C-alpha cells in the first residue's frame, strides 16, 4: 500500500473516531497538512476554532505566523514540513487536551510518524512536549535543544506560535528572537540530511 493510501485510510479512521468526547463536539477532525514526503514533521497541541472549521492544522493567526517563521529560512509546509497535532479534534473553548484524550488519539499520531518517517520532529509548545517526551520541564528551558530518539529522528521542542503572538518583540533574547534562532538551527540540520 502506498504512503498516500495508508494516510488516507488512517484519516478515514480518524474522521469516524469517537474514542473520546472530542469526537462528539468537533466540526471536522484535523488530520494533517503539508508534504507527505517531508523530512520535517511539526507536531502541535490541538486544533483551534479555525482548524476545526477547515479541517487543517495551523490555519489561524498562529498558523500564519508559523508559515512566516518557516519562510524566514526558506522552508514551507507545501515543500518541507508535514504538520499534525497530538489530538485531532478541538477541545471545547480551546482548553488543553486531557491525558485521556491524548491517549485515545496517540494511535493516530504514532501511525503518522511511522508512515511519514521524519528525520526531524518539531514539538510545538508545551503540550506537544509533554505528550511526546513526557518531560515536565518548562519549554523555555528546553526549546531549541536537539533530543535524539531511538528511531534516529532528531527532536526539538519549539515555542508555539500562539505564545509568540502574545510576545511579539524581536529584541535579542525575546521568545520570538529565540524562535527565529531555532528555525535557523532546524534549517542547518535539514540541509545536512541526505
């Protein structure tokens, strides 16, 4: 079965999933966006209102900022990045997904990682970091650091763009400045991939 067929089958399962209560309140399941052949996978927290309406991740203000940040190093979701979330349905009022919700959705995320086989995984925001790495340290302490998983993928926690919308200064040592530096590191690692 081809990669696209595997992902379409998984997406169909996801769209008909009611393993937790989020399935009852969603407008659309938000499976993924970007290039299925990308070497970079970005994993966010959960869909927001705009994502729930469109069925695509990172399409609101935070998504536009993410696209700008990637573009600062000539990276795009269409060419270089596959984007998904830890949970595929919007939590009510954009609350943080519960441990149970993340656990019920984990099979979809693990299957996406297995099918895409990224060389670089970006964990976007504290929820994604806690979900994937089970690290409780504040993201401000670990962002921008490479963590190597046993499957060979390089993993880096990064700030969530919604946090940067609330902290928009680009002065040295500001969150947005750090994010731009992290994107440079990501681009350097990406260029070293075969």
